[in-house]
C-alpha cells in the first residue's frame, strides 16, 4: 500500500516538507491510540533475532540511522514500526539551522537522496529534555561539531555532547564523515581522529567511574569514499584507541553511474540510497576481513530490500540501519528484513 498509494502522493511535494509532515502524522497516530495496532502490524519478535553487540542487547538487528529523528522527538513512535534501535542526531552543542534551503533532493530514478542539511538541530541540551521520557527502544547518540567551531577546537564540541548525553543514550557515534559541514571530513585523518577518540574514551571512562555505571560504547561513523589505505588506518586507530566499533557508511560525494537528470545529480551534498549499496558493502567486507572481525560493524547504505540487508550482514555487519530505504520502501521493509533474518537463522539451525 505504501509504494502504490502513499509514496506517490508524498513524492509530489518538497522532500523536507514531507519529512516534517510524516513526523506530524506518526505523532498523531500515536496520540489517538494507534500505537498497539502499528506494533501488531510491523513488529517481529523472536529470540533468534536478538543480537548482543558491544555489550548491548538488541531485540533485532534493524535500526534507524541518524538524520531521521535528529532532535529525539519521535524515537518511541518510530520503534513501533519494528526498529530494534534508533539513532538520534547528529547533535551539536549549540542549536543551528543548517544549510540554506532547498537542501534535500530525491533522485527517484536512482532511488536515492542527496542531502546537504548541515547538522540542522536544536542542540544537544534540547535533545536531552526529549530523552527524559520513558523509552522502549535502544538509543544511539550521534554527535558532531557546530559549523563555526574550528577543527582545532572540534574536540570540545564532541566532549560537550558526550557529557550531556551520557546518561540518556545507550551508545555514541562520532560523526566526522558528513560531507555537509566544511572541513569535517579532515577529522578522519589519522592524527586528529586518534586524538579525538582518545579524549572521548578518557571522558567516557571518567564518567563511568563517577556514576558507578558502565561505560557507553563509542562507535566511529566513516565515509564510503575512503581509500583502502585509509580504511587500514581506521582499523589501526580502532585498535589503538580501543573504541567499540564502526558504522559503515555515511553518505557519498560520488556521483558515478546515476540515471537521474543532470540538474539533480549535480546538487551538492551527500548521496544515499541504492547507488551506495555496493560500495558500503565493500567497505564492510574490507573492514571485517582485514581486522579479522575484531570489532562490531553497523552496516548502512542502500538497503532497499531484505536481500540488501542480508548481503551486508553476510559481509560482516553485526547490525544494519535504514534511512533512504525507509523513505522509498516504507515501514514494511523493517518487517521483511527481520523475517528474512529469522528465516536464514532457521535454515542455518537445521543445516
């Protein structure tokens, strides 16, 4: 029903406006008591779907990627569609409007999206207030720096966000790979990245001791545009700093083999969706094989079907995340992936 009736209507309107409209509709459905019906329709529960990754127990391996619920407004309602975890953000210390509109573009022929949102969010402290609600899903906190913060001072922004969110999220994601904040990707270089992750690890340990609680897992989100040598550096950095895992991958600046009209493909920003599927899987496989699977990987990028998700899991991902596939395929995709994972687990048990 989504692809035949709902999506064609939604796609008649501006992408960012539709995003806000969809948020309002999901919130409304919850307020009028439709949550139980939505959960009954979409949630798949089975012990075989559960995953224990970096010390956390996930009900299933399918999560919502950062960028959808930036300000932590809708995580419980989104979990009703069957997500095993929801990642909020990217959050920055100070509120910021992001880049000028128009900044979100659908490439329908490619089943892709270009965005140059620019870390638009209401600030980490506003998100903290939203996170005080009782929640029924694991939450990841994706953190970044404000646009006007120099790379030399970037660590201060990440530490502020980490401290503010420590008691309110289950894991952290260090985002240094968005192409939409000028100079941000330079922080992926070995020197600055090692320095930042060490500082975050030190604060993580200190806060855990201070609160007599467990440290929170810290993950690094990387770009799909890194070379093999840079990916080998990432593996070494993870070993050196002792962080808990990687999210592979963020959006790409590549525009290779796109079918959409040139005026769309030339828009600046990060590309997500089907054109990213192959490259993100390559990165997952490279990291898994060259690290001897020594750290967990969350696979994201171009998952539009259950087969796409299984491909990433079989390549070495421990969990997967959706964003553009959720937009194009609708919430039924989550259920189909979980059913496919369950079917594969059942076959393996009887093999």
